């Protein structure tokens, strides 16, 4: 397995140096701005702090822990779900001409309780209200639609604005009481009068009772008429209009549960081909299925698996190979998978190995036993593409998150923390020291805080704006505005 | 994940850093036994009011299988299928399996190799809590369906970490929901026989 190491060349560090160098001239006058990509001073992205949402209190309730983050298709809206079953939607404010240097900020647009805790009396089990995933539908009219799911139930929410209200009813008086039609002598046409903007969220569909096991993924199809929900053993296809039926398209439950050795961990539809989807497994494999082939897609069209490296074999090999997230590139040509230690990019046309492998935190390889003992080895990290599929991002521990530039092969480690939270402050690259001698700004592996994990991140569909969930806080970073 | 704890040195970590750590056959076996203990502990701890994560469960089970293979155990004979695992019988069987797991933990602690200087900080003398009937009810009719959680571990032969077979059969745990001489007692006896490999 050829993975390039992220030892020396820090994306952000180089960019900072380049920026400084290019702005100084021996004679004292500023040099003209270098054209990006030409010459020695490549303009890499510098990330700056923009906003943070959430409380600063140290004693946070578990309900506030963010469990999913998702931009909508235009990037105008940013949704988060939390362990308490709530959804908070932020909206980007319109950029004003007065504040050129401030890109649009995200402010709360709507908050609602999506799911409530439930109890399955038949099995004496609690059903968590935690929102596992949110997926937006493309906008087709003035209202916004999103899917949110917990372990068992998917809901379609409509978020709409109301800024006018009708006045002048004939059959109702001002207090809303019905009038006796016999008393009406004249008719008037009701008029719409402006009112304070109200954003309301209403559940339009509830898709329940279709999953025995825990739902881990939902994915909207490119036909915008159907979507899929995947649990540990099955994947169901739904039509948005029909809530009492779903098609089962994948079922890997063995007849004898004793023989169960593999579960589904994530699933996603192809961005353009409405008949194609992929799902990943706990054994590190990805299957691509074509719904045209058969009704039940138990036989895959393609099977992606990398042969195991025998020199790295240990008791934990299978656990760390378990894929926690799978994402199609925007182009639809590649898929990206995240396992415990790496992110891999696969070409749909090559099944026997990934085309790129990036080490997220390989220094943890020698700590797997402790991470197994404290359960961290089961953490499920997500991964995301940027809008142009040139950079990928994923989270790590100690509130670190990593970005890998697929073209320049450079990477950077950044941190989401309150200390780096001055407005427009440039994020300083972080470095984890593995060996003996620790340099001044480095942090040693043993000092990492494994309770601060960044599992959920999102990238704006077309701009360099990222949302990073750090436990109960949501950080928004943007690239430096020149 | 148990709480939001900063990572602390496990007993295993300390053993790894100990210069006297022996990666010879005895040390490796000790390591594997420790992993086995951790894995079984995870299984027990995962039984709570919420349905356990199937993914986590499958991964732990697969790891246990590898450990079993590494400890060079012969696989346990398959238990007779139907009668033991249906309906209300699940209730007492679950209690049985639960107590067997506890027995194993205790016995594993007692069979730590003497040359290992680091005493495992397990809950050796802790009084284990009485299984709650509601808890066991949940355990028996897990969301896994007809077969219970216990089915995963039927093929795990943990005799390597058991007491020597030459010892007298273990006394029945007092918190078991059955009386000596009852049919449940006979089932327990039968299962203990298989696990001890006698």
C-alpha cells in the first residue's frame, strides 16, 4: 500500500510563508500579487476562524452533542442534528456591500425537535432520539425540505417562511371566531398584510417501522423522487410520497444469526446515475450495485477491496479496516472511504485497490490496544470532498481535523478550539510528535485528548467554507479573504 | 465509549512499556488472555437499556474468534439447536450465560501467569451485581431476533482461560435463577461440561 506521508510539507505553513514573502520587496514597496499556481509562490488556501456556535460551558449536557452536519445544495443553509433529537438550521446572511471583508455569516434560521426518545415495549429497549443523519433535498420552490433520521425512523421536514398573513376574512371575526353567515351583508376580499418573519418547520412525512436494526445512512436519489435508508443489515428504497411501504434492495442478514460476521456501515446513491449506489461494510469492502440488474441487489456489480498488508496484521486489523463513511465525489467518478486510520480514494473503474491512500493519524497504530480498551477504536469518523473534488477532509482526536490536497499531495492539520477563535484569525497548522524530541509547538501522542473527537464535518458545495462539529460546538471556518 | 475520559494507561500499556515485557510464548499468551478478558468484558458491559451496536458487537465477536484461534483451541462442539434457545427458556439460559461469563472472568484472573509482575487491576474481589430480571428479559429477546446475544459466543471455547479440568466442577453461583435438580440446573450442568471440555 503506497500512502504518502504527511511529515514535512504543511499546506498552510508554506502558504503563510509564501504570503509574507510575496508581500515584501527588498526596496520596500509591495510586490505585485503573484498569479496563483505560477512560479514559486503558489497561493494555497489559508483557513481562518469565522464563527463558533454553542456554549462555552465545560459541563455540557449530552443532548447538545452534535451528531450530524450538512450544507444544502447551494450552501445557503447549514443544518446540524444533535443527540437530543433537535435540528438547528443556520442561514447565510446576504453579503452587504458595506462589509466587503466579511463574508456572509451563518445565523440561526430555524430550530425544531425532530425526533423524541421512544421505548420499544416488545423488546424492552430504548430508541435514541439522536439524529444520525440529515440530508437536504434540492430546492424546488420557496420551501426547503430535508430528511432527518434517528436509529429507526426517517422524517421529511418542510421548512418555510411566512412573512405575510391574510386579514379581512368574511366568515371569521378578528379573534377568529366563526360568524353566523346570516349576519353577513357585504363581502370583502381578504388582503395579505406583512408580519414579522416566521420560519416554521413541519413534518410532512414519517417513514417508520421499516428497520429492525439501526439506521446509519440515508441518501437522496438523483431522480429526487426516491431515497434510501440503510441499517446494519438491510437497505430500503422509499418513494417520498409513500410512507407505508418501502422496497428492500439489500439484505445481508444470514438465516442463522450465529453466522453473522459483517454489517453494512454506510450507503450512498451515485450523484448522477439514479440506478447506482454503493454500500460499505465492517470488513473494509465496498459494493457497487445497479438496481436495474435485479430487484434485490444482493449480488453486487462491483466489489472494491484492498488486499491486506501482511506486515500490518494484528488482532485489530479487521476493526480498523471497518469503513465508517463512504462518499461519492461530486463528479461521480470516485468514491472516498474512511476507516480508522486512513482515508482512501477509489476509482470506480478499479476494484482491486484504491488509487490514493492518506494517513490520518498513523501514530495511533501502536496504541490500538488501549484504543480498543477505551472503545475509541469504534469511533466512526466521516469524510467530505470539497466542491471541486480536489481536497478531502476528515476529523481526528484532540479536536484536530485534516485536509489532503489530492493534486499537490500536501496536507494540513488544523484545530477547532476556542483559543484560536478570534475573528478572522488564521488557523495555525498543528503537528503531532511521535518520536522522542518534541518541538515547541508540537503535541505528543500521549497528550492527545481522546474525548475531543471530530467525527462530523461539512464543506460548502462551491466555496471554501467548512463546518466542523467539535462535541457540542459548531465551528465555521472560511478561507482568507484577500 | 465509557464516558469522555482522557486516555489512561491501561494495564496492558504499562506492561508494554515495562522493559521486562516478555514477547515470548508465555508473554504473548498472557497478552492474548488479557485481550480475551477485555473483549468478554465489553460484551457484558454492552448489555444495557439501549440496543447494543450490532457493528461493534460483530467486530468484538470476530476479534474473539481470532483470539480463540490464536490460543490454539479446538472449537467447542455445537450445542443442540432448538430446545435451548426458544421462548421463555431464553430467560434462564441468559442467566446461565451471564453467570458463566462471570465465572470465566474470575477464573481468568486467578490463572494469570506468576512471572508477570504487574497485577491486573481487575475487579477481582468486587461483588458482582445480581442480574435484574428486566435486564435479563431484554437480554433474552434482543433485537437480534429469535436467537439471543448468547448465540454469538457458543463457538468460543474459553477453556484455555478456565481452571484446570481436574478440579471439581464449579459450585453453582448463588444468584442463578434455578434450583439444583431442576431442569434448568441440568442445562447449566450440560453447558458447563461443554465449556470445560471434560
